[in-house]
C-alpha cells in the first residue's frame, strides 16, 4: 500500500515502465512461443493492474481526507 507522496511517485514511474514493457512485448510477439508471450503478458498485466489499484486507493484516501478537513 502506498503511504506517502514519494511512494506514490515511485509507483507511478514503475507503472509507466511496466506499461512500456507490455507495449514492447507486443512488438516482439511474433518472435516468441505463444506460451512464452502469454505468460509474460499475463505477468505484466497482473502487476500493472495491482499498481493501478494501489494508486487508486492512495488517491481515494487523499480525496477522502481532503473532504473531511
């Protein structure tokens, strides 16, 4: 779970890197065995989804805190 602004920025950067890696994976798809492509894609997508969820939760917490102030 993201707990501060620094972790938020690091997570955003990691998300950006993983999304770029997914884009690059699709560019080399034809050079990989279908199972290899699928496992790499699924691994990246699971991690991307997890980081997006963490970011959403952190932003929601910030907004909730701001609403109560």
